[in-house]
């Protein structure tokens, strides 16, 4: 399992200076990024990633509302192997019929993605957990409608804001969860109040341990009241330090 940074976290800096922002990300110690809106920025982003030795294993794109061929072609150019739809609005998670339609749309997108050698996934917010369908969260109901090759990127913060225990939800979703968003804070909708990993109410290390088929843990802030580069650096240091502690503990037991 490796760590990445969702570049939406740095959207303001990217708007001002994309190459400089990517350089800072590399200097902080990230080796991977998760781009958003990458069709529009593909050429400049690709050059910046290459220059700084960064890879982009996953990326966000609105697969159900924009040109899929354009998205998958840009993803392939950037070396993105998993394209994740990041947002289906709350009103589409209230009935079984609407959720079935979304699942069908993503299943179709996955078939097209496969032609490019690209996997498709979905990323949740809070409303997929707040809504209940047939006695389960809408996210669980949705997961069971997806073709086997589709994956989930569980935003563990929004799971908790949605009133569910992220450790429990990760256990229920099982091997389909290949990526998670790692963020922390007071578990409310005030995004400015979000905090570096380990400083809020999310049991970050328990969450990571619960995602048993995890490939990438993606650091993200939806917003932040402090210096965002300091925030992501603190999150990465916390994760790396705890990885080192866990490795040392395993060595001591061996």
C-alpha cells in the first residue's frame, strides 16, 4: 500500500502555478498524486509529473456526464490506471431505481474503460451513507449492483459524517475497496475545520487496517484553514511514522 495526494486539495495553488505546485508535492515526499479535471490539464500535468518523478495511479473524472473516450485517452497518456467518478448528487441516492441506473451507467463505463486498459471506480460523499435502501446504506446497495471489475474509493471522512462507522463500512464492502481517502477533522460538513491525519476524530490507523485489499491511501483536504502544504506534509509524516512503527513492531514480534 502506498500514499498519494488528491490534487483537488491544492486546487488554488494549481490554478496559480501547476508546475511549481507539483514540485512542492514531490519535495514534501509524495511519490504519487490523484489528479482531478485531468482532461483539461493533461499536457501540462503530464510534463510536471515526469519532471518530478511522480506517478498518478488514479484520477477523478465525471464519467457519467462527460466524454468517456476523451477521459480514458487522457488517463492513458498520464499513466492513470483507475478512473474514479467522484460525485453523483444526493438526489440520485434516494431510490433503488436511481441507484440501479447509476450502477448501470458505471458498469457500461467500465466496459469502455477496459478497451483502454483502464479500471473504473466510484468515490462517495456523505449522502450515500445517510440514505437507506432496503435496510442498508445506499452505498452498500450500490456496491452489490456493480460488475466485479469495478472498484470503490471510500472517502472515510464522509462515511463518518454520513453517520456510519468507516471501519464497519470497509469491512462490509470488503475486497472491492482498493483506494480510500484519508482525511481527518471534527466529523461535520465544515470543510475548513478539516485537520491533518491523526489530529481529528477519524480513527485513521484503524480505518487503514480495515481496508484489507487497499492499494492506495489518498490524502485529501476538501478545505483547510491553515497552510495547505504544511497540512499535507503533516498528514504524510503521520502516516509514514506509523508505518515505520508498525514495521518495527512486526520485526520485534518475528
